């Protein structure tokens, strides 16, 4: 019996990699509310303003990021069938043509950028556009197949949502805290993604993608992960010192960062794919928890 083909809307949704996009857009909302609780409500913004800004950034950011993800799938349609994790994506499954996916990706991303620009401000719109273009061109088309440091440099694209949210609420981006939030995601991304590639190393090797575990080996990758987790602890301390956070973030932020580092150290000892997968899953909890506690700390 042949399988029922999903609807076009469902196919579009899959192209946009919603789980990845959602996690990043949550950090954009944290940028909005961190600003508003610290400064915005003292300078005329209201809870209604926060809700409206959040809605616009969530929808526009999801469109812009999701569109760039769709272009990524279009560009990587030659290697996706070689990897178990990506072999059933819509293009190679015949659910949508490559050109259709490309047009959708460009259109939805452009629409998201315009939405953020017109409904918030030009600063937030420019940051949204730069993020989408950086992911699509710099990471996907230039770096990913050329260097084992692809995810480090390319990760900058996924690091910008807190700054976008802050800019959408304030129309300013000259304070240190939003950029420390950006730095958090920038340092988190390699540890998060390399933990995944350790458990999926064979896929990337077959596809010829020069991820760090494929080029430098698993032992080096585990040490790199530990190094980035230690950097996250240091970054957390800087946020505490320069972000004027309270006791809540002091305890939860440091606690989460130290536990993340412990898991990465344990991975060096066990050399287990299961522990790499455990680290990958906790990395999502870490990022979500850290930013949520940062917002609550400012209430």
C-alpha cells in the first residue's frame, strides 16, 4: 500500500526545520523580555508592546530562518540521500521539486525579513537579513564542505536572535548584554553540533562533509567540546558580572554551565556514542533553561 503524500503545507513545514528554528526563536523572545524587564517598561513600553513585538519577531524570524533552512535543503540535495539522518527529506523523497523548494525558501525568508523590518524597526530587520544570508551563503555554500571549523564560523548566523529581539524592542544594539547572549549561542553551537556528529560520524564521512570528528578524529572533537563548555562557564560568569544579574541566574546559570561541562568531561572518559547523544540532548535543555532563567532573573 502506497503512503499518503503529506499536504504541501506539511512539506513546507518540514523544509523549514521547525525544531531547530523554534529553539533559536525562543532566544529572540528572551532578548525582547530581558530588555523590557530591565529598561523597556521604565521608558514607556507596555506588556502589550512586548506581546506584539514577540509575535512579529517570532513569525518573522521563523520565516526568515526557516526559509534559509529550506534553501539549505535545496543546496544539499546531493548529499542528504547519503546520510541516514537526512535521507527522507522532502526533495530526495520526491515530495517537492528542487526549484519549488528553492523558490519557497527565498520567498518565505524575504517575507520574514520584510515583516520584522516594517513591523519593528530597521535595525532588527538588518540583523535578521544578515543572519539568514550568513547561514545560506557563508555557512551552507562556502564553509560547510570546505573546513572542519564550518560550524564554528557558520554558527554566528544562529547566534543573532537575542540581539534581534533586543533590537526589535529597543531599536538599539549598543549594550553589552544582548551581545553576551549572542556569544552564549556562538559558544554553545559547536559543543551542541559536534556532540551530534559524534553519534552520526559515519553519515558525514560517507557524505564527504568535513566535520571535525571526520577530519580530526573523535578524541580531538571531545576535547574541543570540553573547551567550548569551559568557555560557556566563563561567559556565564561575564554575564553575571557585566549583566548585573541576580542570585537566581548566579545559581542556575552557573549550575547549568558546570553540569554541561561535566557531561563533556565525562564524554572524554567514556568515549561512548550514547553519552555523546546524552550531551546533545542536554545541550538543548541547557540553552533553553539558561535564557529562560535570565529573563526570570530580571523580572
